[in-house]
C-alpha cells in the first residue's frame, strides 16, 4: 500500500539527515540541498491540487431519482404539495414592540381637590365599564351640588306657575267662547263656578252682566215704545247705552285674551330660563367631577360625596391611592388599561418607506422571542407621517387581538412588513428547496414512492414561499417536508457507487 506523501517525505528526509551526521561537511551540504528539493516537491500545493483533481474527477455525479419504501416514507415524514401560482409580496423584517392601546389606557385622575373616602378595587382586578372605582368627598362638589339643587327647586316653582297659567288660559278661552254665544248668566256661572279663571273672572262677568242688562232694557223699551208708553228719544238713549255696554264687553274680552296669553308666554320664558340655569349648574357639576365622575354615592344626605367609575372594561394596571388620602386636583388615582387589545408599534427605516405598500386594515405578521413556535397577526391601524425624533424611523401601528392575554405590553417583536405590491408567480414552499455542489433543486414525485431530483431557478421569496422561474410547472407534486432525507439517500447511493 502506498504511503501518504507527507509520511513518505518525512521518512526520506530522516534517512538523508542520518547520512549527513555520519558524513563530512561537503556531504552535509549536498544532503541538505537534496532534502530541500525533496520537501519542496512533496509540500508543493500544485502536487496536492493534481491529486485532488484526480480524486474529484473520480467522484460520480449525484443521481436524479430515488425510491423509498412505505416504511421509509413514514419514518422520514415525507409530505407533498402542488406547485401553484400565488401572489407573493416582498417583505422586510423590522423590530417592533407591544404596548397598550392608547385609546384604552387611561390614567384616572382626581378632577378636584378631594379626600379619598373608600377604594373599591385592587391592583390587577378586572373591572367592567361603569363599575365604581373609588369614593371621594370635596367641598367644591358640595357647593356645586347645592347650586344645582337650588336651580332644580326654581324649575319646580316655575313649572307650577306655568301649569297654573296654562289652566287659566284654557278656562278663559272656554269662558269667552260661552260668553260670545250669549248663554244665560246663570248657566255660565254654574258651569264655571269651580273652574280656575284667576283675576279675569270678575272683569269678564261684570262686562257680560252689563251687556245682558242693557239688552234686556232695550227689549222692554221697544215694547213700551210700540205701545206708546215710551218716547223715541228715551228709547234711542237706551239703545245707545246697550251699544256702549257691547263695546265695553268686547274691549274687556280683547284685553283679557291678551293678558292671558302674555302671562302664559312670560311664565313659559321663565321656565326656559330656569331649565337653562339648571342645565348649566348640572354641566358645571359634571365638569367638576370629571368625565368618569358620578353623583350617585348611596348617601343622599351628603352633598360632598361622589364616585369615579371605570371608563371601559379593563384591568387596574396601577393603583396609587388609599382611604383618607388627600389628593390635589390632577393627581393620579389609578390606571385602567384594556390589555385584551394591544398596539404593535413597528419601526420602519425611512430608506425603506418608499417601498412600503400598506393600507389601513391590512394584516401584517409578527413573531415573538417569547413564543418562537407561533406566528401572530395584527391589523394595521395607522401609519405615521413624521419621522420619529432622535431617529430615522417612521412609525407603523397595528392592532393585536389579545383576548387570551398571553401577550404583555413591552414585549419585543419581529414584524414582517410588505415592501411591494403583490405579483403572481409559480411558487413552492421554502422547505422544499435543497442545495448541493452549487445546484439548487427540489424533489418531484413521479409515482408513489418515487421521486425525481429537478434543478430549479428561484425568484423572490415571501411568507415562506419562493417563486420558481424555471424547472417546474403548475400542478407538479413537490416534496415539502422530508426533502433532506431524499437528498441524503442520493448521497448514500453515490458513495456506495
């Protein structure tokens, strides 16, 4: 068996050096020259390249077909898919971070200088919308509520007057209608005896009585004149007296109608003013207690007490108050946050922004180092229009559904952001691609248990799929899982060959 070149060179050099020690100086020089020539030859890279090239030339090419038994197919976990035409979009992976939805993350602050009477929640507690959070008391709230009560009392008084004036107005209208019909005084008095007419009753009934009396006098005078018992001049005087009574009655009717309508309009205006004053006091109290404050305290005799309620369903993320604590206006009491919906903030470098093609509501995918085996989705909410201060990044914010509450604000994420408009191309899964000896290939199933190696030219990749520019056709059955096992089988076959 031939020895390796390095071993042969070392044995020859050893014998030559042994001869040099036994010989003289001339012999030593000659031997050293021979050793240098011999070592240079055996250590020459060209010699090794020639041997390597001979060995490479002797290596057989990789086979193109492989067959597997059903047992091997099951053991290797062979799975296939069809090469299909699908839409691919180039993506860029950018860093992101989860945070609270700013629309559902609220610092509950005290709206006015108060004293904390009772804290009704604890840190980490889930709360519903409108649930009481804390009870407080404030002198300013007491003053504002007292003003509101006074305004409410004024409204009630004016409402009573308005209702009274409405009754009078209706009854006066009915009385005038009866008077204009000329009904007897006795029947009118009987009908309106128990109906409210106010101070206008006397004026109307007096004028009507005088008119009725004048009419009766004229009727009697007419009979006396016809009998010759009354002169014409006296008859004309009595007729003139009736006309004056009729005119006076009409004037009283007009004045009573005007006065009644005027009083009703005045009281109605006063009622509107009272309502506006009451609404203003109520709005003042509402603004004083803040957007989450409420007048309902369970203590009707205390004007200073009020409650603050949860603005939406969520969780008490932070609590910084306790009973008997005096708090100034604007001081934070607690934080209510809804972590069942989060915001994913991705940072896109401004040099990539020109290629970004995203619309509101579009879905982006992201991965979490805390959950490496899972892929998450988020819906784009809005895209920033201003470069962030202190950096060269544009913000992209997407909404994440977190109903299971597995994700937490502050977690880091890798976000896949589409950078182009989708293009349709023949595509295969990235897991199907294998490489060897500078070639890129996949395995195509030709029959059950039979697979053919097919060289392919690949295009752009996106979302786990790669475009195929040549080598495959639509509908080809491609090995998507277990392709490395098939590649290993081909390599074993070549070694055995």
